[in-house]
C-alpha cells in the first residue's frame, strides 16, 4: 500500500514537466510540487507558478511520493542510474520519454526501492520551455503507460488525457511508424526540395502539410533515433518497400485504385478514432 | 492582333471551371460566358450563376474569343483533337490540366487556327463540382502558364492569382516533386497504417498532417499518373534514394543534424515565399 500523493517531484521542468505540474494543480492536486532543473529553468518555473520550490534531485526524491522524469531521454537514462538510492520505499517513478524500451529496461536494472512505470504523454507544441507550459496540453491526447498504475491513471484521467496501456516494445514499434517515420518522411521531402529553387513558387497545401514536421530541430530527435533505432529502421524498410511497389504500379490502375482505397480508409479511420 | 475577350467558353464547368467563371465576373468581365458540360453540370452551373448559357462545344467555340478547358486531363487531350476546326482564327485556347507536357504536345499537333497556351491554376478544395465553385478560389495561388499571353495574364492578375511562367517540361518535373510525390507519400504512409489496428489509438498531429492527402480519391489522380509517369518515377526514385541514405545514417548524428538543418531551411523558405 502507498499513501496518496502528497509530494511530487518533477525532474525537468520544461514544456512537458511544467505542463504536468500546472495540469495537476488545475485537476485539484493539493500537495507540494518540487522542481528539479537547471537554475535558469527553476527560476522560470517558480515565476510561472508551476512548482512550489526547487531542490537538488537527492533532496527532492527523498521526500516525494512520485517522481516524474520529464527530461530528454538520455538524461532520463542517466537519472535512473542514480535515483533509486534516494527514494523512499514504494515511491512511484514514472517518465515522459518518447521511447520506452530502453528506459523500461534501465529502470528494471536500477529501481529496487521505488516502483517504475514508463509513460509517454503524446502531446507537445512548437514553443518549448516552461514559459510555454499549459495546464491543458494533455487534454484529449493519448498518455501511454507501459503497465497499469491506479493512482497515476486516476490523475491522467483528471487532467483530461486519454490512457493507453501498451507494453514498451509495442509502444516503440507503433511510435516508430506513427511518429518517427512521418518525421523522417517530412525531413527527406523538405531536403529534396532544398535543391530546387523553383519549388517555392508553386508549392501548395500538399507541400505545406508534408514539410511542417521538417521544421523540428534535430536536438529533440537525436535521442529518439539513438533509443528506437531498430524499430525506425524497420518502419523505414517497410515504407521504402511500399513506395517501391507503388513506383512499379504507377500506371497499373486497378492496383493503384486499390492502394488509394486502402489508404483513404486508414486515413478516415485515424480521424474517427483520434 | 486579337480583340479583347467578349465571349468566353468554359468546357468542364466543375469546381475549377465554375470558379474561373465566377472569378472573371467578379473581376469585371462584362462579356458572355458559355458553358460546355454534361446536362446535369450545365443545369447546376446555370443555377449557380456561373455561366450565361450552355451550348455544345462546336457552337460555343465558333463564337468565342477564348476557350478554357477545365476538364479532366484525358478529356482535355480528346477535346484538343477536335477543337481547332470549330474556332475562329486567333482564338485563345488554354486549359487547367494538372500536367502540361502531353497537353502542350497535343495542342502543338492539332491547334492551327486558334492559339494555345497551357495553364495550371494550382488551387482546389476538398468539395468538388460547380456547387463548390468560388470566385476567390485562385486568390494568392500560383497560376502557371507555359508561355506568356498578355490578356490571359491580365485576367490572372485581376482574379488575384500569382502568375508563374514555366515551360511545360519544367512544370511537370516540379509538380512531380511538389504535388505528385507528396500525394504518393501520404497514400503509402496511410496504407502502411491500414495493417496496424493500434495506430489510431496513438496517432497525433504528425500522422494527421501526413495522411490528409491520402483522403483524395483515385479518380482525380489516374490521369496525372498516366500523363506525368516519367517525372513521378524520377521523383520517387530520388526520394527513395534519400530515405535509404537517411536509414543508413540514422545514428550518425553529424549527418542527421545536417539533413535536419537543410530540411528545416527548405521548409522555412517554402513558408516565406508561398
């Protein structure tokens, strides 16, 4: 048995960590929220009202019921090396990393005193940092957990996110297709355009739709490529195979009609369910 | 010398043809607009106020200063076989086909009495038919001409479109990259998703952006694939090569950082210029 959350630590009070803090408050969390971040971020988070105080990780973890790791993936992996020695027995440790298998594996090696459940709140926006934090960022968006965890699930529901429970490996395979592959298609398309000076004169909504993701900076993707390499490789391989087949069938009307029908059905299904 | 347009024929009074008629009117065209279309479309176009009267092609062409072919590409190619014998000397014939090289080549073979300039107004919307026609459809959008034509250029400016003069082959190469390739990427991505029941549970804005085009029905693409096969094939080949390179470089941070920088630069340039 664990007591209901009274003290929460948020490590990495950027857009996601800051938004989670604001969302908890808005949903009625009456306990204390401790921020662990760089001095600059901590100052901004205190000014934004996202956290009640700032402490070093060891001190924060020692008094918390839950520790939420909202740092870059590589930093989460590093934090997991040192965190367990500082927490009280039964402390829930969860995270917001965009890939799950390596994080869950690391936690399985290192977390003994606390309990770990991997998480991935699938929300974001272009602006970054706690200045852009928003209590409603997660509303209507999926929040993946790698295993059930009743109190965390209750807060996810209260902040308006949509709970999805997926094993870490299945999560990584799916986001490889649904998020990492689209990013790489957009980047590849935009860099194809980079060589063509006249493209901008005739680009329309199609080109705009497909190159919006290409505006993302590499630094948020580096850790994702490093920690989901095999699944992204498989998604790219399967996409390249499909595109090669389409290329071969370009003037085969029955085959292309079938491909378009299947694709339109999937695109419609996506819009109904999400 | 040709007289200023007093009578215009629009062959194919759907979304594009109907919008061009309404745009001409709004821009001050005081002459007569004759529609050539199926009985059902002609009735809707008359009700919509897009055309003044409907006539068979031969009769309409015989009294027109300009004939605007806004039919499907294959129908434009057929119309160009028979049109010239009906027009008066010097009549301007232009079109709205999404590919240009085959149409311009056909016109070069068949148009002797009239004069042909290929056109591609790069505008559209999801709804189709003259019921969805809109006098402002072309506002701010590129309108490609395959050669200069002063009076047509003046009307393109008056209806608010942005004139782009491109030789037919260069047009087809560019739209192969900027429009036809994005469509096929979107279709291929959505049909990849079709096999994965859980994708819809975690799909976010990235998946939505990249599968919107996949909602397009095949019937508007069939003629494009048939008449721009070589350029689309080349665009696919070059995109597949780039994606294969990205796949090989996935964990090569300097190479990927460079790829992302180049892509982001191109995506930003697209947004500044269009």
